[in-house]
C-alpha cells in the first residue's frame, strides 16, 4: 500500500467562548479545528482531527509514496526532525490518521490494535473554568445526573477561593465521587503549592494536576516528596516518552499525563511508548484530552483509569466532525464504537460549509 494524497480541511464555527484559570488566554467565540486525510492507492483513507498550528504541509513530502502501514518507520522519521521544525502537533495527527487507516484496512477498531485492554472505561467530567461557585455546583448536578462518577476542576487559580470551591464540591458530591484538581501550572511559589496540596488532601482529592511548570522539576520533586496526594504532571512537556521518563527519574511525577493530539507527544504511538515506560515503574499514565483518539488510547493501555471528557460538552468539538462515541452512558462509561479505525464520522456538507482553508 502507498500513500498517494495528504489533504487538510481547516474549519471554523461559532460557539460559546470559554476560559481557563486567571492568566491563561481564553478561548474565543470561534472554534477552530483541522481534519487530516491520508489517502492511499488502495482507496483506504485515514482520518484524524487536529488542532490549529499543526504544520501538515511541511511534512507532506515525506508521506507521499510511503507505506502507511509502516507507522513506526514514519514516526521515527518525524521524531528525528522535531528539533528543527514545527512538527510537534503534526506528528500526532499523522500518527492518529495512520492508525485509523490501519484499522480500516484490517477491519478492526483502533483500540483493539493498540492493545485492547478494555471495551469501555469510566469517564471523568473535566470542567472549563466557570464564573461562580454556584455555576460549578449546578454543573456538578448535571454531571452526576448524567452518570459521571468523577469530576476534575479547572478553577480560577486563586488560592483561597479555589480551596473553598474544593471544600464545597466535596461536601456536595459526598465521599463516593472521585475528584481531581488541575492547577494548569498556576503556582510559582513552593509554599503556595504545598498549602494548596494540603487542602486537596483534606478534601480527599484523587490527584493534583500540574501544580507547577513542568520544567520546574526540582520543585516538583520536592513537592511530590512532601505531599501524599499524587501529582499528575508532564501534560506540557516537549519530549514525549523521553521527557516522561526524565520526570519519573527526577521524582517529579506520581502520574504521567500524555495525549495523542498534544504537541510533541507523538500521537497514539507516542502514548503507547509513554504508557509502557510508566508501566515499568508501576505508575499510572493518564490520557489528556477528550476526543476519539484519546478514548481509543484509554481503552488500549493497562495503567490508566479514566477517559477525560470536557464539560459542558458543547464547547469543544466541531459539530460536523462527530465524536458521539465519546458520549458517556448512564453508568458514567465511554465506549468506542465497534467500527473499523477510530470511528470518526464526518458530515462532509458541514465541513465544506465551514472550511476556511483547504490544502492538498
Ligand atoms: Mg491538564
């Protein structure tokens, strides 16, 4: 089989604006997403969603004529080029599309090909940042009613206020719901990070995500030593499996985060490599992000417990690139469709109508 075409559609659509903690640039009222199509001489096509900034055009020449089933060869060729070009996002999209293509060529869902650990997985509701305590409480009600058994807060990044939110949420949901907190690298001072970690321990949170910048490994290691609550880190590192290993070796991580469409993580192949490194250390590897490739990754690897689903759900996904398979059931589980490949369904009419740039 040979790759004969690499096409991209970049779409824009109007949605509600949303934001994260203080200091992080908000997401505006226009959603932007890419759809990558890798075409072959045998008519099978691999698809992957991707984020803005993926430089697909730059790597296209390297794909044409290649055997799309040689994913590791292609992955290694790209990975060796990360130092000199903006391929950090592109490698993830290409790798996910090649796995989709393999799934279609072999009539198997991707998660079975990746490993096949489980057919469904509990999802956790991962909030955007809301404007008031009351809104968080209302959203928690909606999530519990839907079936979620775990909730992760992206709060304001204000020490006392965030701690009060954690207290109120624990009180509201009771002891049986799993809670996590994502600081999105908000702390600069060790003493603040420790104080907040102690609040999370008091309210029995499961993990404390990215308290500090990932490159601040000395302080992260000190924090991991000091606190009992597990630190989930490495979401923003740039060296994929190698950086995950460095974080573990530094004692800076209790749980490693990685995602198939994140920059410099290396797609589904990179997630597998990272998860297997963590497995050797008896460590959890949490999949960051809530689109279809993430669900397949979470169902494929042993040492993960949850699939992340952003709530409210309507903010995130392009309506014409359907990821209904990431919807959860009444027990709070998400399950990939029993379809070949990733199971991405594209409403081509919608894509055509919303495409602002097309290449290939
Ligand atoms: Mg995070």
